[in-house]
């Protein structure tokens, strides 16, 4: 995808993607602008966790974690699966992991 984007940029330097897509991309990056949401995504980076496990790890209340998970789920960044009364959350796909990893690499350089 990055290679495709780079090649498209070379051939059409002054053509931008449609405004709606740029707006969606900006909205996605706004989601990453909240430290609590970043902490939750880092907690889920290695695998799924319940709300209670996340809240314990991050030393936050379950309602606060649930509120942020709702935002992350609406943005298709996390997904959940129910097992009994618990819901176990995980990062939605490898793209989310890649975004987190690339951002982290960028800031530690």
C-alpha cells in the first residue's frame, strides 16, 4: 500500500485523495490523540484482555475503560468477543498493530 501510494504520488504530485477520505483519516488520527486510548491499545497489542484486566493493568476504573473502548470500537480499532458475562477485547487487525508500532518506532528514534 505504501509503495502504491508513493508511486501514485510520483505520477500525480498535485492530486489529493477525495476530501471525505482525508477527513476520515484526520478523524482516525484524532482517536490516537488520547493517551488513555493509546494505553489501552498498547495493553491489547499482545492479545485480548477483559475490561477488568485492562482497568487493573492501567490502574483505572472499569467505566473509564469501557468509555474509551466504545470509542475505539466505533472506529474499528478494537473488537470484542463475549465469553459468558465477560467481553474480551483485542486489536481489530494487523493494520492497527502496524500504526501503533510505526508511531512508537518514530518517537523512540
